[in-house]
C-alpha cells in the first residue's frame, strides 16, 4: 500500500497536515492480520485507525442491536474498495480471495483502477437498463456473482452455449 505514504506526508508548511484515518471493518478473515495491518499503517504515518464492527451481515455474530441494512444498490462500487497487501484491489470485502481482482495498486494508478472496465461493468449491474451484452472477461467478476445486493440488470448468457430457438429472460 505504498499509495498511502504520500497521503500521510504534508506537501506544504503553510497548510495544516491532512489527517489520514483508515476505517477498517472487523471482518473475521482480517482479525489474524490485525496487528500486522496496524503496524504497517502506523509505519507509513497514518494518524489513527478506526476498527468498525461489520453491520452488513458478513459476520452475523458481531451484529448486536443493529438493524441489518438491506439495499438494492451496492454502495461499495461508489464509496470504497479493498486493497490487499499484495496490491490487488477488490470492489468490496466480500468473502474469499480466490476471486478476480479489479486491478493492482502496485502496477496501476488508483484512478485507472477505479474507472476500468471491471468497475464500469459492475456499476452497470446495479443500474436500470437492458441486459448487458455477454462478455467472457466479466463472468468471474465478484459483482457478477454477488448475492448480497440485488442487481438491476444481468449479463446475457454466452451465445455459443445457447441452443437454437432458446430464449432468455432477465427474471430467471
């Protein structure tokens, strides 16, 4: 996460320092790495770290006296991302790391990743409109197979696997 280093350094002696405060959701799979995450973030100059409970249902055991939020539209695609220590970028903190990364912060700029074809396609899934044209590059995207948020659109099936005369409905 070398991109954090410039964020933590002042660029002007006349302007106040920026306060960098990552908010980390306490997902079960992160807890074994908590100390390493804190050490790294403090090492690059992060001012403070906020550890937040998961209230979105990935770790239901943590949820106490909290109304579980349900949404038709995925907020992760517009408000955040997960960046692993190896630089791989994922649109959310969804389960499993064997999924397709949307980019790598060590090889691409954050702006390029945020606006790449994977993010654009994923955002289209949650907007109203006609079904999306089949694209084999998008089949393995985490957003394409997500069951947490309700998608507004789907991707048409692979035309090479469709039988003659077979029709397709988005309501399937």
